[in-house]
């Protein structure tokens, strides 16, 4: 046994682990600045710890199982709540947990890429994963959102699926289905995986013949049972009388985000695939994976499954979704599993043929120069992206929410009702009393800002008699309080960057 080689390998693994941990934790929790979506998930975890309620909280009471707790489901909310219970509630604690998910997902990504190809391409793939796009794996890995945890669960499920094909052990089928199901309930977009898994099962039955049909059925059944169990929990939490309204609210959100089907969005969605680098970096790898999925092996089946999943995701993003860049996160992260192999083979081709370029045909020389340009462009693009993100982590420090929270703790009574659409402040000022617009207004404002579909409804911030109002990044972007503020309703108390705290005038004034 070559102990020297083993020790070098262990050292490299330790260095990689420490590097990832630094990327996940350094300058937390001040970059990226916490925001609306993260605030939703963290407020849900806070309520679970402090009140035993799986709900969003506003001055009028608990909104049991509100839509935000479906968008970032129990695979995120419960671990964050556990951390809050043990270490206290705080943004830093949540971000440290996010770093754990980030490191685990990155290591699983590398392991899966190594299994599907080999270690050198896997190193290139993880370099690309950390580098592109700007708002990608590294960016979202530093936030307490459901994207990276769900990806981690999916990778674990896929890893067990490969183990199932090799060992034929039933418990791997159960574990695979369980983690696929956990990914699905953490981020609902993983429903897209259901048809991909179904196609993989059919392809395996007729072509690959790597997994016993009974085991394939177990994987599917356990995954769907996990989803059904989550629906059962939802039914129990909201009650029989409210379940219909709960489903209607979810459908309303789905119609403006997940299944928007607005033709006006399609050109912009497709343009994002190009400008983000997806077509350049992940496209060739997808083509290669499809071509090589013809191999009747477990690896061939795994490549086929992932390739189909990514292709179905691209179709959904392009033609059905609202087109937010973060909706391509999963397709980017999974598609890059294959990309390192393309770059590695390109390197081997260039290395082999460069010295023979004078002897080769015109076509061979053209291929050589084209391949060299492709490899150089990819390395420069990705390297610049990673450098830019590392610089952001190092120098971009935004404590604006914390500064406003500190001002409020010192100057705003805790029993005064504060009208706000900035959920991220709730965790930072847990003793204060807020009223937040209900989630239906998120749907209405999404339709307005993304599709130009104006609503006739008027929001009345005075409904719960607030003494203060906060106009922050999200409410300013949506124009939620613009008309109300234009009426001279309020007196500005303090402005801290893009947050403004107002004192609401009495009607007599």
C-alpha cells in the first residue's frame, strides 16, 4: 500500500474541505445581505422554536403553514429551528448551518462527478460549480435558503441510487427514495424530477437492466410517499376546513412563478441561458452525457437520469416559469457534473495534437485552434467569475438590516405595531410587533412587476392600526407603499441606506 499517496490524498481532501468552509463562513452574515426570502424561512423556524407553530407570524396571529413555508420546506426550516433551539436564534447561526449544507453539497457533487467520470474532470467541474454564474452555488450556499439543502438531499438520493444499481440491496432503494422525497418537500420545483425518474425507470427496464423492477418501484414509491406524507402533515396543520383555501393559495402562487406560462417571458428566459454561461459550460457536457448514456451500465443509467432531469428543467424554466435566475440554480448545479469531462478531454486533445499540428490536415488544425479557444475562453470566464465572487465575499460588507434593527431596539417601543414587508427584520428584532401583507400580495405584485398585470385592489396599511411603517428593499421594488406614502401619511424618522422608518401620522393630523 502506497501510504505516501494516501497521505497526500488525505491532505488534499482536508485542504479542499477547509477552503470550502472558509468560502461558506468568511464575512458572515454580512454578505450576501439578508433579504425578503431568507427572512421568510427564518421567521418560520423562529416561530417553531418560540411558539411551537409551523407558521408565519403577524400582529393578527399565526398564519399556519403559509406559502413561504412550502417554498422553503421542512428540509430547511426544521434544521434551522434545531440550530436555533441549541445555539440561540440569530442570522449568524442560520448562516453557519447554511455553510454546512454548502460544504456537504460540494463534496457530494465532486464524489458523484468522480463516479460518473474520474477525479480530474470532477475537479474541473467543481471549479466551474463555484465560479458560474455569479448568483449561483457559492452565492446561494452562503444563505439560509432551501436551494442548497435540497440539492444536497438530491445528491444523497442519487448516490444511493448508484449504490442500488451496484449492490442490488433493498435498503439503498429505500434510502434513495427517501432523500429524493426530502429534496422534493424542501424545494417544490423538484417535482420536475418525478418524470425524469420515471423515464429512467422505464429506460432501465427496457434497455439498461441494471436495477430490479421491484427496487425501481420502491424508489418511486418512497419518494412519492414522502411527498404524500408532507401533504398529510399540511392537512393536519391547517385542518380539514382550511385545507381547500390552503391549496388555493398554493395554486395562486404557482400560477405566477412555477407555472406562469407567459409567452412574454420566454425570450428573456432563453437569453438568460446564454448570458449566464449555461449553454457554454453545461451545454456540451449535456450532449456528451446523452451520447455516453448508451453504455448499459449503472454509470450510463445515472448519466441518462441526470441529463433528462436537466433537460426537463431547462424546458420548464424557458417556457413555464417566471424566469427568475435562481430558478435555474438546480439545472446549473446538476448540469455542471458533466462539464469537467468536456474540458478535460479538450485539454487531452490539445496536449496530444499540438506538437503534430503541422502534420495534420486543415480540418485537424481548425479543430485544434477551435478547441484551444474554447478551453481558454472557458477558463478565463470561470476564473474571472470565481475571483469576482471571492472579492465580493472579502470586501462587500452590508450590515444595513442590523443597523436598522439596532436603531429600532433602542428607539421603537416593542408593543407598537410596525407595518413592514421586510421579513428579514423579524429575526433581528424578535421582540417587536409587526404586521406583514399576506402572501396573496406577493402573487399580485409578482404578476405586476414580472408581467405588467396590474391589479385593481388597493392595499390599506392602516388596517391593523400601525404606529410605524418600514419602506425597505422589497416594498420599494414592488411599490407596495408608494401611493400610501405619497398621501402624506407619514413622517420620516430615520433612513439607513435603502430602509426608511416612518412614524404614521394620526388621521386628525
